[in-house]
């Protein structure tokens, strides 16, 4: 019984000593009340505002709908709208522009047949669209050929895209 009492008193003393030794290092937020807070940011003077107004403002970049494809000095946006392909053209600032090609030919391999699917995109307002409805799943390698003009010697551009939607 004396051994148990000695053990209990020792345990109580050790517990009390550990509780008073140092604060826990729990990574919580620590606020020092005796230090001053950081100064508030100053507002710009009227002269500074006039200097900023005189500078040419940067035009924000536009947003390309669909998959973005870099092309020369501009971009192309490829997307499926209502199950058909839509190819939109953009300038260097990603603002929409009229297509500078007469048509586009698309080709992609499918799992349900041995021959690849094909679609021709023709001008429709500010973009090129297809009449062919694409069957899902929409995850395949797409080969794009842009044609400028008519005939066998018409200039072409080729792109390969991992299409997924």
C-alpha cells in the first residue's frame, strides 16, 4: 500500500511539473498584444493618379471557347456544339475574327468501325461548322486540315489535337 501511495504522489508531482513547464507548440495563431500593428497602406496622391491615367491601358486578353489551338499569329477555338464541330478564329489578343480559310476537313478514328469518321466544316457567319453529328465518346485524336481557296494547289494548314469533352 505504501508503494502505491508513493507511486501516486510521484505521478501527481511529475504531471504538475509538466503542466507548468512551457506552453504547447500546437502551431495555432499567436497574437502579440504588446507589438504595434502594421501601418495601413497609404492612398495614392492626386498627382500619382494623373500619371497613371496618362499611360496606355493594356487591353485584356479575350477568352477562347473550347480547345485552344495556336495558329501563326492567332488562335483557333474548337468545340462541340449540339453534337457538331464548331471552329472559331481569334487574333493574337484572343478576340474573335472572321475565318481566313474557305473550309476545314476533320478526321478521327472511332472504336465502332474500322474506317475513320470525317467531317467537312463550311463557313457559317464568324466560324466554320459541320453538318455531321459526332457520336460519343468524345475522346479521340483529331486531325484538322484548313484549306484556303479551291483546287489541288490550294494552301493548307495541318493540326493534330487530342480532343476530349
